[in-house]
C-alpha cells in the first residue's frame, strides 16, 4: 500500500491544489501512470502514481488546496475493499464550495524555510532557544485541528503563535492572518509581517504563499466605502479567517472592509483568481515594491539578422523541427553582454550583492491565463542553435504545462518578448530577484539615415527595466549598447553553422 | 588623558570652593560636579537648605561632592555628624518638620539601611498622618562596578520605591542629576536621591547653568530613538544600554533606550508609548532581578501594553546574590554590553 502525498514542487512551494483526479476510486493503476493533476505557484503538472495497484481511496477532493506532504490518496492492493466500507468510515472532503472550514487533520508539512529574524540576522542563529511565552497560548497549534475556524496553515512550527500585537493589528486592519506569511523564527507571524500585509493589502510579500485570495487583495488600509468584495468560501483557501474571532464591538468605526460575500451587479461576473493569477499578482506587486525601477531604451538595426533568418528559416525548420525566431539571437547577444557586465546579472540579497559566473536566462512565455518564466540554465555556454533548441523546448512545454519545478526558478536575468504581439516598446516589471529585465519588441521597417542617405531598415526597440539599487544609468546604457553591437555586428552565420 | 579630562578629574576630586570652577573650559560637568552645583545653587538660593552627614564638612565628603561647602556656608549649614545614620535621618526628619530643608548624605547608599525606620516609617508616612510636609532629601552613592564589594555596591532603590510617600530618583546623566536634585530640594516631599558612583567621574556633558534649571520628577526620557526593541532602564545601565544599542545598530537592530530617571513616581506613559512603538521590551536594571525595579516595569508593560506586545517582556538584571568582591565575579554579576546584546538577540529572535 502506498500513500500519495502532495509533492513538493520546488523548494519554495508550500501547498498545491488538486485540479483533477485522473483515476476514480477502485480503478487499477500502474506505477508512474498519471494519477492526478495539480496546480501550484510554480507549475501545473500531472503527478504519477507512486505504486501499482488499485486507487483505494481519495482523501482530498478536486479543487482543494492543501499543504505539501498532505496525504491525498491511498493506492493499495485492492483487497481492503476499496470504496464502500472505508469511505463510509472516513469523512470525505466536502465539495470545494462547502469546504472552507472543514479541514481534515492535516499532517504537519515540512517546516517552511525559516526566514531570518526581522531584527538582525544574527539573532536567530546565536540564540536558538527562544524563551517560554507566558503571554501567548502555544496551544493554538495544538487544538488547531478541532478549531477549524481558527486554523492557520502549517507554515512552520511556530506559525500558529499569534502575539497580542499581531492579533490586535489583524483585527483593527481586518488582516486575514491565514494569508500572512510569518518571517519570524519557526514561521511566527511578527508585528512586522502584519504591518507588511496591511501595507500591501494582504498579499504575501514574496507571493510564495498561495494564500492571497484575489478579490480581497485590495489594500486593507484603503477601507474605502465601495465595499471590496470578499471571496466566497473559496476552494483555494481551505483555512478560515483567524482575524475574526473577536466579535466586532458595536462602537467600532465602520471603516473596515465588510465581511459580506461577493456582491456582483447584474452586468458583472465574479471570477475567483486562479492559482497562477494570484502568484503573478504577488510576484509583480512584490517586485514593484522592492526594486527601484528605472528604464532605458536603445534602437537596434536588425537588418542583417532579418535577412539571415529569411535565408535560413526553411532549412532550419526542416532540420530542427521548429521555427527559428528572433529570441535566440537576442538571448545570445544578451548572455554575452551579461558576462561582461556582471552587475546586470547580479542579485541584491540583503546587504550583499551576489555576482554570478553563469547566466540563467528567464524567458517570459505567455500561457493560458497568465505567463510563466522558464529558465535556460547556463545559457552563456550555448551557441545560437543550442539556445534556439532550449528556448523552443521550454516554451513548448510551458504551454503544455509540462515544466518541472526547478525549470521555473533560479534565473539571473530575464527577457520578455511582447513584440510578437505588436508592441513597439514596453516597460516590463523586473522578475525578482533579478536586477533587470530586457524587453524585445516588434521588428519593423523604418526609414533611417545610413551614410547620409535615407534607407529602409528593419529596426527594433530594445529596452530594459533595471534596478537602480544595483545598476546605474551609465552601466545600463553601456550594457544595452553592447547587446545592440552584438546584434548588429556578429557573424551569425558561423553560429548557425555549428548547430 | 587630555588636558580637559585632567581638569575634570582634578575638579571632581574637589579642588577649589566654586563648583562652577570644576567644569571643563567647554562647560562640561561630570555627574559629581553637576550634583555639587545643584546643592551649591540651592543653598545660595534658600537659606533653609542645609547639609548633614558623615565627613561632608571638613573632609569634603567621601567622594568630595561637598568639598569647599563648609568654607562657604559655615558649620551650621554643613554639619559633620557622628557615624550613625539613624541619627542623621532623625535629625533630617525633625528639622524638616520644623520647616528646614535638609539634605542628608549617606556615605554609601548601602548604609541607608541603618536609617531605614526613620525613612520608611516616619518620613514616608508623616504627611499622610499629620498633614505636615517633610521637605527633605537623602542622597547617597549607590551601585556597583567599582570593585567595592557587597557593603559598598548595592542598589537600595527598590526598598524605598516600595514605600508610599517617598520619591526615589536615579539619574544617569550630569544634567539630569543636577536638574532632578534641584527639583528634589524644592519638593515638599521626602526624596531619596541615588547617585551612581560608577557614573560620578566617568560621564560628563554640557550641563545647563541657569539657576532655575530643573528636571521634573516623575518624567522618563527617551535617550535614544529606535524602532525594533525598547530597553527600559535607569542609572549606570543606561550607559551600558546606549553602548549596546550602538553596537546593535551595526547589526541592523534599531534599539530605543528609555531612561527612567525617576523610579517613583514611575513615568508609565513614556514607557508604554515606547512599547507601543516597538512591541518588544527588555527591562534592564542593576538592582536584584527578584522584585527589583524592573520587575514592576515589566509587570506594568505586561498589564497595560499587552495588546502591543510581539514578544514576552524580558528582564536582564543581576541575580539574587550579594554583589561579589572578586572582579571576575562582579563582572559576571552585572549586566554588561555583551549580555544586553545577547538579550536583545534573544528577544529579536522570539
């Protein structure tokens, strides 16, 4: 007998949603045969069966979001009378719509990565044993299973300890603590964390926690009269709010967001945000709040590359089985420039600058319902054809939701290519924790002055959003100019010949 | 040692009758000089103010705070007494009843225990019982860190802070010492003024010279602004806390230091305001941990600032043993900068 658990898809992924069971209870299944589909912050994918046998019992219904490590199903020999008896005994997961507060005992998830203490990084390391907490009921976590209404997701051994100030701030600002990620030791939610949540409107600072629920993402501090919709009991947040145990006193000013369910006008439609959408929202917001973004634009003459591509594209497609796009050219030129300008390829981590010996290029790929940024690892070691293959492979699998978790993080720089949709120039948001992102827009014919004559050339605007905390204007411009030089002057034929 | 510092040391040792003359050229006064100035100015201002104590006159005081006073004010206003604290306190109480404003010195604060009954049972309750005010000040050098062992290093402030009717002051800076002592002399209540002997000659600063400069009794002072953790403390520990806060700033921890200055009446408002800001409190004190001044501060925070706390209130104070004579043991006994940093780390990591 084998227990099927929610897999850890990527080291920062804390929970996942069971999208669809591909087998029904009682059905036979072979080892590694796809058993169910899941959706996480990082990827949507099929999960194979860990054993051969019969799917005896499904413990987590479709649409449910549960922590990593949660038992989802049992694959057995089929002799234990799959179905009837057992499923009578064991309460099933309720259907998503009713399940908001009905959480079965969930095995403790692996401890969340413990962020450094908010007050000085050495603190946690030097003093591993925190003093006892007379004022804070530790028991919150103990009876959490029975008090489903107050339960927090198990994001760390101390994530359920709620200090007085945390409780008060959450109540006053209507912050749902189930959606706040604790950065204190053991995942404890600190005052700092709640204040952060108040500022950003309950969006987890790094977007890692799948806990933000979209319709509620309006800043809690805004508290404007137009009632911001609260999500209906949502499939993606099986934990009920802990911000509500204190009964609102009658003389409290009515400035906080009403707890009413979503009210949509007749001509409106309520659509809960997808996992992907929520993750994107979190990441984008976090980036704008983190980086000191600046932007620089150059114009590149693509005439030689356009002509080369026209000349070779049919042979290339026949040989490689996919179309040659402009992305590998831009990626190749950028990789080379990044090796020359390591600051542009760097990451600001705390008070330190992390420089890299390699380029791991994030390639923004548009997919159904959002976008994803798979990573070409060690792209600086690849030539044009190698990059073309890698990019095509990642993009194809991204659209087919076939990416592996480790293929969507670890980038050191990113490129987005909205030109495919016709944009002339874009102002992209930096893909954290990168320090810059390049935008490659539409190539079009423009009249330009060449040798004091007006010529028609294929031109493109190449621009970069960059983090002024790390990079300065001169460097950003020199870097972009270097990419431009590579694109305009390299002998690309030679690169293509060495496929 | 710089020329200026030499001058201060010499001045603080008590040369010349004018306390003002003991300041540096820049106008800085040590804690000891500031105290001498306060007494001097108040004696000039009000002839009901007089001094009594052991060796304060001809000898100028064990720490030379009152050197030169007997020459200026005469033996009737600067009285050398027998070695009997009960007598000193009794005389102070009796003369205060009659409208004088005595300043009684105990040579070391530890010896105040000999006059305990006069202070606790008489001075503290006299106005309550008879409606007659007792405008008297008892001052004495308290505190450890100077290798003076268990009879000369104690912090008796909790004994008197526990007694209704007495005001207890423990300044940490020269200006506060001068301003608070002047306030105490002008106050109609019996006031115990503890001068930390470790601070006497170690800390100097520009001290106001206006004759009416005072510091209100019952008001704490935020000595250093910070946002992450509040250290609530007083006396010599203020200086340790400030040193620790400077170190911790390098580690990215922003520490607020609240100097109580007055033990009773306790300025709870300033304490609570700081905790509301930082949500974490380290109460640091030099009296014994058990039932020491910080125990009351910690209880006040827990009771009145509970909903602002993000971590348990923590105390850092010496254990309940006599102040050791061995330098190594005394160092272990007293909280130092490293102890404070460690406590802050622990609090931060809670």
